[in-house]
C-alpha cells in the first residue's frame, strides 16, 4: 500500500471518529439553530485536543509557518499550514488544511485556494514531501454537487482519494481531497 493511500485511510478513520463525538454533534446543532458562523478556528482547536489524546497520533503541529517562493507570490513572505499530523509508527508528516463555510461551493473554492497556497511554499521550507490534504466543513449537499464544484473550479483530483461524510444528526458534512 502506498503512502498516499495509507494517509487517506488514516485521515478518513480519524476524521470520522472526530466528527462523530456526541459533544461536537451537539455543538454543530446549536451553531445551526442559532446561525453561528465563522467557527473554523473553534473546529481546529477541537481537532487539536482530539489529536493530542488520540492513540494513533504520534505528533501534530498547528499553524506551522513557512516561507514562500517569491517567484510565485510576492505580496507576503510567510504562510501557515493548519495542521501537520504524524501517525504512530509512520515517518512523515501529513499536511492538512481546513476550511469551513456554510455554503458548500464557497467552501470548495476556499479548499482549492489552500491547496494552491501550499504549493507556493519554498521547497527548502517544506516539512514533508507529501501533497496536502484539504478538509472542508459545509452544509449538506449531494456528492454530484460537490463533484460539479470541483469541475467548475478545474481541480484535477484522484477519484480514489476523494471522500465526503455526513456528520451524524446535523445539517453538515465534511469533504476531504
């Protein structure tokens, strides 16, 4: 089994367990009922706590700063990657970007922008040779709609490493690619 496949299975299992926690489900319900928005940072902090306590996670970092390749972008000197996660008994770090938006289409667009952001990191500043994964949290839509958005934004992705998952008892879902 190759590294990309192992990372995909690990992230799918980890994220399924994470978003299925009863206390998170209740918070998602409250946020929807009260129309709270802009909770991406809260989600990241909850994920950090979860990673810290998870037996299959050896190490993790949040908001890791990197220098950019100034030939590709010249308006900022640094960018941050939301998470690096290392699975227990694995050697490399898995980069994970997270986006949250009520509107699925905007969330997908922001996810693609994060992937492009990752590709602007100066090669000497990289912590891993792995491609980034991007996780989006948005309102539920059907799978075809998500795939149409990816096509609309011209994202070339591997079908084998695309996953959507409805968060139980909520109006939200997650998308990973």
